[in-house]
């Protein structure tokens, strides 16, 4: 039997960290041993964004092999804490000033928690430059040095064949590139989102110098990498256009997908779901976080309109960090539209319970505004669950193309109020259906991991 090769995976987010950013890496790590690779993960440890055993902990790989394939190989997870970053220091200063009675609004340090100023121009130049430093290249930069040191230590002991990094956070790519440089190992950078010009980085944390710095950082990562993986065709096109001096053979697309074993278990739970009678409301469920440009208002306004017109009964359930939307409490938006008895805000759930809630829903909601070259990872899990999808996105976006190509349900331009209303009426009337088994198979995480394993082998052989 051929010996297992090892891949060092630099990933800030990794289970039990609940962040969606860890799901793709965890799925790859779960199934890589079936294709001859042992994953060795360096991940963040501690805090509300991640927890787990101390540096050097070892867990067995949970992935189950297909018939006739070897099951040997272990998944090793090394967790290291981040050093305080610039934002952490600013938060400490802010809290100290608050205790002394100074008029400091701590939300100014937490744009990810739903706060944003009226405009970028409303922020003073000094404060804006401070914000830019806090998020250069992101607010996880305190993990860079510990991650590099951990990666070097792990590489010295485990002798991997290749270094892989997953971003965002972009600190992971910088750490992975440095570890690759110092160990002289080939480097693979997996871009789960666009870095330069990200729609999720608001203008008030950006300056001309910070944008140029990030452009230089991304260029160095891309030039350092033997292979750059993009998770959408749109992102690949964007990268090829920006780096025409880098050979196109150094770029590849591996989309997101779903974990087939999780989906199999989730579909087994469907027998637990109550039988829905014709008079009972249609349940529309959204799972994730309402951040950036993800705006539920077009859907909620359409829902209020349908209620006034006497549409069939329905309920809308938001699961996850959904307390704030576009800088306003979601409960406030719901109340103003008279939907308090229709909309439920469930809050974050453990992954298994979240999937259980999605299985019990009739239609799954996707919000993908302002993301021309991105596809929310949850879409692929929606597809895997076989549920019809109601997606709000621009007509020419990567999300719209994916939903239509898979036949996964309905996708409408969120700026067209009439189209949103008609799509919602179709959903609550039972007029949507999920995609075919063939379309589902295209996003099977096991097959996508096989593509990654083949790419890693090619990188090592080149």
C-alpha cells in the first residue's frame, strides 16, 4: 500500500469553531485520507470564535472510506492562541475610558457586530487610519506570528509535502506563504472569497494606503503559490484578469459543497419532522449571519405585502447571528412591518441542530446581495439537503448562475420588489422544488476533496 503523504493546513477557523469559514477545510480534512493524504491542521484556539484542545492535540479522522479504500491516516489538529491585535488594544483602551466616564462608543470598534457610521466621510481621518490598521489585512492579524511559529514546529516534526492555507481570514494566507518560504515546501492558497476589493470590508475601515498594502499582500501570496484555488468561476476570472503575468495553469476552481455523511444523517432526521397538513404554514428558514450587504428587508417587505393580500399562511425563521441587519435590530424591522407573529429569530445553534431545523423547513432562504463573484457556502448545503431554495441576488451574479444551473429553486433580483413578491408567493404556495440527484452529485464534498487531493499531488510532482 502506498504510504500516506501529508499536507499542512493553515486554517484559522476549524471545528469546534462554529464559523462557516471552517466548514470547507474540515470537510477536506475529513475525506483527504481516502485519497492518500494525511491532513495536519494548524488552527486558532480559544475565545468565542474557537475552542479546543491545546497545541499538539491529536484526533482521529472521522471520514469513512469508500469500499476498498484505505482508512489509515490521522487528522492532526494543532491549536494556537492569537496575540493581541491592534483592535484588541483599542478595545481595552476604549473600555478603560468608559470606566473613567469618557464618551466612547465601543461599537465603533465592532463593525462586524452590525455598527456602521452614516458614511465613510463621517469618520475622522485619524480614526479611519486607526480602523485601517486594525483590519490589515483583517482583524485576526494577531494570529500571524503564533501560526507561523506553530507551522514551522509542526513541519519540522511531521515533514509534510505541501502547505495549504484557507482564507479569509487573509492572515492565514500570509502565515501559510511564510511557512512555505521558510520550509521550502510548495504552497497552495485556497481563496474562499475575493480578498482585494472585498464587499464585506466596509469603506470606513479602508484607506488608500491600506488598499495598496492589501493589493501587495495578495500579489505576494499569489506569486508565492504553486496553485491558487478559487471557489467560483467568477473569482477565477477576476484573479486571471488581475494577475495576467501569472500562468493560468497555476489557478483552479474547486467549488464549495456539502458533506455527504452530514446530509445523509440530516435526511434521516426528516422522519422526525411533523407531517405538514395543508392548513399549516409554510416554513421558510435562513441559516447564517446577517452581515455586510445581506439585507432581509426586500423579503420582509414582500412578506408584509402578501399577508395584506391574504396569501397562504407562512413563517420565516432566521437561524444564527441575525439580531442585527444593515445596522438595525431585526426585531425592529419585523415589528414595523407587522410581522412579529410571522418571523422567528432563533439565534445560533449547534451545527447538528441547525441542520435539523433546515430539514424541517419547506423552503430555504439565501441572501446574496452585492456578491458578484461569490456564492454563500450555505447554498451548497441547501442543495445537498434537497430542499427548494429561494435566493435573492443580482441577476448576473455567480449565485444566480449556480441556482439556475442546479435547478435548485427560484432566484430573483432583490431590487425588483414585484419579482421578490411573486417568488415568495410561489414559495409559500408550494410551487418550488429542489434540484435533481445529478445536480446534487456535482457538489458532493467527497468528490470535491478528490479533486483537491489530485491537485496537491500535481503540485508536489511539478
